[in-house]
C-alpha cells in the first residue's frame, strides 16, 4: 500500500480577510460532505504544498489547507506585523466559521504542532482528533538545541556554515534578526533555511537542502521563524505541557522519528506522558522530515484510523 493517497486538486479555494492587512489563502479538497481535517504547515513560513492533501482518504475527508500569515500564497508575503501564535489561532476560527465546519481534526508537524496545540488548548470543543509529527513545543531548551549549538554536535560542517554570518559571541537568533533586515537579507535567509534543510533527514538529502535554499521559500521561512522564536511564540515556557490536561478527551496520535535532530524525541515523549489518551509511535529509523521511511505510513495509519 502506498503511504500517500493519489494526487488530487482542490474543488474550492479563496483568500480570507483576517484583518490587520492580512489575507489568508485556503483551499478544500476531497469529499465536500466528508470528515473535516485542517493541515497546519511547518516553518513557520513554509506554507502548504500539494502533497499535504495526500495524507487523507479523499472519499472520507474534507481536507482543508491554509497558508498561515505571511506564508505561501497569503499576503502580504513574509509579513511579521500582527503575526503571533494567537493571531493564527484566531485565523483558524475565522476559517472554520467561514467554511461552516463544526469540529475538525488537526494535522500538523514541527511548527504545525505549536499551532495545533495552541488551537486545541484554546478551543478543545472544536477538535475531533489530533495527529502530530516531529513534535516541537517551542521551549527554550528546544531553541537552544537547534539554534545555539546542540544539534551542531551532530552536524558540525553545516553548523559552521550557519554561524559563519554570526558575530563571535552573539546569540544566533538576535544576529539573524539583524541580518534579515540588512542589505544581504536573501543570503542570510538562505543560510538560515539551509541549516534546517541539512538536518531534517536521517541520511543526507540534497533534494531537501535544495528545497530549503530556494530564495522565496527561504525568505518567508527565515523571517517568520526568527520573528516567532525570538518572541518565544508569545507562549510561557512549557505552556503546552502545563496545559495538556485541556486535551483530555481528544484522541491523538504522535508520530516521531527516533533520530529527529531538529525536534528530538524527548518532546514527543513528554507530551505523550502529559496528554491523557494520546498514542506515541516512535519510528525506529527516521529523522524529522515527513518523507522519512516509516513516517508517512504511520501518518496514513493514523488518519485512516480516525476517518
């Protein structure tokens, strides 16, 4: 069995005015009368892609994708003004109401876990199930791991290229915030994005790195990531674990690569322990990327199980 369903095209799409000068791109594919699911893309800033429609049985699911503020086809492009985690949660509620959906399944990976958990803990009555992949909880320890040298112990060459633009002794997040507003902003964005592209796969993946190095993708990916991470997502440190009791009664599946160097498995484990009724599926020979061996199959098993 293919881990992905066949490619499909949207049967409805539009731009939703969410205020503050932002317009959010959305699309719907699959069964118009099916079970609603919303995909929460990574990044922040990565935007949606057609493959994300293929995690779901199109005969059973009404599949909603949207580009978060500043990402993908949403406008203005790469904008950081009035762009916080809580704006994204409010945008999801506007979109749910616009589409006439009572409750929906949340499906997200990496940064998408942050958006999913923020929404679910704010509006648990609107969530039928949650499927998460490559868990990121936006804690200081996770930012330290990826952007202050932890993962550099596994990828020393790639880390050296990442910090090449950072003045000695400077915090990489603060340094990149300045670089991304400077005259060489595109080069800085590509350097930022290339670091994650080099660490997402268990084995080296030139194709993954090339995707992250595409300049337009890199600009939104870097600008929004630095904006969110410097502000800690407007969250308390450890907030999602502290408030995990709010997820009680919401079925959930967590899919996690054992050798995820971007979002180490300890976060998935701690979330599973704090979330009553969740299931944790550790994939033995996988990294962070959604296309890692075993990850796609586990995600399909989860969505099939909830359809």
